[in-house]
C-alpha cells in the first residue's frame, strides 16, 4: 500500500540533495548522496514486500521497510504526511526525528523521509540486473493469476514448520505480511501456530481463499496506512478499522465473544481468537 500512497507524489521529482544519517540504511554506500543528487524519479513499483525505484541515469533503488520502516513524503511548508509503514502508538512525529535514516530533498522543496526505529530496513542503490534478480527470488503474489489452490496445497503439504512461517516465506508467497497472515488465519478458523502440513483439505482451501480476500479488502478500504499517516487524498487508510485480530489483544472477538490473545510465532507477534481458532 505504501507504493500506492507515494507513487503520485514522487514520480517526476528531481532530487536536489540526499542526507544519509545511517550508512546501514544504504548498505554502507558512501557514494550514495553524490550518486543520487540531480537524478529524477521516473518509476516506483512493488513486488512482494520490496519497493523498486527507477531513476534517470540508469539508476535504481531497492527498498524494504522490514519491521519498523516507514516512508513519509511531505510537501514544502505542509504539515501533511503522506505515505505509510508500520503501526505507531504515539501521535504523528514531526519530520525529521531521531529515527530518520535518510532524507531526500527535492528541487521543489518537498522531502521524502525514510524512518526506521530498529534499523533493519534499507533503501539501497542497485543495478537493473540486481533488481531483476531480487524479483526472481520472490514467489507468486496472492492476487496474481498464477496463484491457485492446487499449488497452495502442494506448498503446505508435508511442511513441519508453523503455518505462519510458511505463509511469511517470501520466496514461496510474496507480499503476505504479518498483519495479513493473522487476519487470513482468523478468517479461515485455523491457528497460525499449527504445523503447515497438518491442515486438512477443507482448512487449506479456506485459508487459500482468505489470503486473497484479506488483500482484496485491504485494497478496497485503503490499506493499513495507520493513523499516523494520510493517503494522497488526505484520508487515513481505514482497513485498520476492519482488522479482526491484529493489534486487538485483550479485546473481545467480534465473531464469538472470546478475548483476543497475542503470542509469538515464527519470531513475530501473532494474534488469535482462542474461541474461533481451536
């Protein structure tokens, strides 16, 4: 959803200057600032959870927000923050702030801020071949024509890893993040901590359908651009209002009345309803 929010704002922008505040965010590229100054952004695409920027001069950027990354666009003199990333509990921060890792200043005075609290995300320079190689490593996307229930069954069959780990593996299925996996498991009444290969045929088919429906609904309702950010029309992404389990620990399940629980599965915060997902 971040690509949708940023694309209209960034395409055609000329980079006047770049301020790298963390070399880790650019993969220790000491020439990053000088190499990008004067370049114009001509394209922004997404594949899986990666963002791919095309710039003039046969220059490319590959970005990944990881767990806490955010990309925020702000026009010159405006307080409106357009973009998205991960859920924040505190109110909107002024830009830049202590977690800002890269600042792009454009010729018209607007800015793009790459913020990342935990420093796992990055926005690195790349060649065209590196972009294509990265795309080749990604699995099928749930909304693509090639995504089908037969292959999905084969993917899970015999797997001895937790279901959540299997669904988050980007080389198998690209683009399913932590939020959408929790929501898809809830919709299909399966627990994300079960072994992937233990699902029966009916559960597998229900889960397959849920992985597509949850993304379709997210797109329909503006995605999970949380309350810190507005979209290109000045509206908050409102799919967060539709979330059934994610970030609702301690609250009542809207389907059965049980209390939503949070645990850790495959190293990620995981939300379930113990009444619905037995």
